[in-house]
C-alpha cells in the first residue's frame, strides 16, 4: 500500500501521516464521481466560470499558507512557491476569461447540408495522477480545463503531497465545485489502475516518470481510454554567442537551479560553442558555488533540499558514476553534512555517449556542459536523446537562433528564453517526454467530445 506522508526534506523527519483509501473505497469514489458528472455537466457555464474565478482568488489570498505547505512537503523555497501559486491562479483566471469563447460552437462549411457544427462536450470522470515537483501548478493544468468543460475529476496526487492536495480540494469545494465533482484520493498505484479500467472513468492524465507513464498508458490502452502523458525531459540550452557571458551564465544557472533542478523542462544539457565553453563553464561554476543552499523557509535560500533523501542520493550517485566513467566535475556533487536532502549543486563536463549521464535525466541541481564546433553539431547533439520536451537557443542573431530552434525535436522550442510556461501556451513534448498537450485551448480539447451536428437540407 502506498504511504501518504509529509516527510520534511529539510529535516528528514516525518511530520504527518495520512490514511490511504481501502480497496473497498474505490467503488464509492467511482460511483460518486459518475453521479456528480450528471449534475456538473449541466451546470450553467456562468456558474462554472464563477468557480474558476473564485478558485484563482483563493490561491492569491492564501499564497503564504500554501507556500509554507509545499516548503514542508517537498522543499520548495518560499519565493519560488509563491511564483508557482501565482501561476496557478493565472491558469484558473485564464480559463475563466477565455472559457466562453473556447466553448462556442464551431460553424463549418456545411458541405451540402443546411448546417455542420462542431461542439466541444464533456465526456465524464477523468483521473489525474499528479507529481510532487510543482504540486499546485500541475493540478491546475489538469483541473481547470476539465472542470470548465463539465468533466468531473478524481485526483491522485504524489504521496508526499497529501497535505497540499487536501487543501486544493478544499479550495475547489469552497469555490463552488460540488464535493463529488472534485474528489481527492489517497490511492495506491494498484487502485489507480483499477479506476482507469472502470467503465465510468473516461480518461487519465499523468505527469511523472517514464516508467509510470508507460504503466498508465498500457492500462488505459487496454481499456480503450484516452491518456495524456507529460513525462521527463533532457532539455538542451544552446549558446551560439552572447554579448554578456556573465549574464548568460547567470540566467542558465537560474533556470537549472529552480526548484533544486527538479523540473521536467529545466535545461539539463548546456551546449556551447567551442570558443565560448571555457568562459561559460567558469561563470556557471561561480554562480553555482555562490548559490545559497539551505532551509527553504529562509529568504536567503536559493536552492532548497531535494524532495527526499532517496532522491538526493540518486542524484549524488549519478554524478559519482559520471566522474567514475571519465567526466570532469568542476564543483559540487556531494551530499551536505547534517539532516535533510541537501546536496551541493554540480557542474560536469566531458560527458560522452558511452556514459550513463549522457542518456539519463538527472533530476536535481546538476548542469552537464558540452562543447560543439558548429550549429549542425549543436542540433545533432541536442536531438540525440530519447526525450523531446523543450529546448532553447541563445544568440544575438535572432534569425540564426530561430532557424536552429526549428530543427529541435521537441514540443516547445524557445529563443533567448527557457522554460517559459503561461496559461495560454501549449505545454507538452514528443518522444519519451510523452504525448498530448496541456494549457490553452489545447488542454481543453484533450478530454472533450468534439461532436459534429449536421442538419440536412430540407
């Protein structure tokens, strides 16, 4: 049985435990969600929009409280948590503002009929399986469009996010979502699989590891269910030229160290032109060494703990393995003394295709820097991974950077910025980074019945 606990990664202490649902509870959850769907799907759109607005306002009003919860649960520094909560609020507001237009019927060329119209309709209960690294934002990407559409949701959050998931359900219910239209469950993986297989559940959205995604996709496919998967990433950050290396390296470090490096779309591979690489490594190393690692509740902290001792040890082992296989470690990589899941941010060079670090996603504060001699070599290296979430190209020559960005095998390619996520932009990847899109109108279409109504001529 999956254990739902708050194990503070700053201290290593278990602060709270939560009761996991029993197998007998699964049927009740499914029947309640299915029954609530019949009511929620017919709730006037104005009431659903009001719910979204009230939810957005609640996140803004309770920002300090919500930030403290995730700092305790998974170690996010308070300032970064506040940024996540603001983005979460923006997502609910965006769907409230744009919902009416997105749900307008689409009038087609009648093609010989009196009328051909497509409407976007709800389909039923949807299961969301969410990760711990952005506890509020990830749920908003899933919940906001589905609640707007009229689907009901069952949320299985990460076991370390039991407290934040409970508060999110409380916020939704206080905003006007019926209790059974948004059900938070402390379920095991086996219970989640049972729910996916049940005829009442119409789809599943997962953000998580490739292994979890493969298991969910297999179960969903066996039952002919739609799935959306947002999985890992090994994003490239390509530096072609820069008028200010110190500023470029500072931005690169900020993007890599955000959330202690625990983001799917963080830049993990820095691909730099040969003549710039030594300068880039020196500046990046200096920023990493100057970044304060410590208690996420302290204002001075730039890098908090990893999400758990086990997660920290895994990243430390990956760095050690790279060094043992011949990579050069410029700084960091070791666990820090004392309690908690802290490690010194690391910079690696000299990683080659024969090394594990070349292929693996390193989910922590580690930058791997490569040097290349040409734009073509940069593209080849950037695409030579199994992931395809996002990537960025940096240059003062925007046309050159745009041309290179268009050659990246990713779902999101950026020029002179990295990791930008906004409510109206699609989020998702290709290859082993998953499939489907969240946010914007695309997120509203994943679990919708695009129903054609056609009326023949008299």
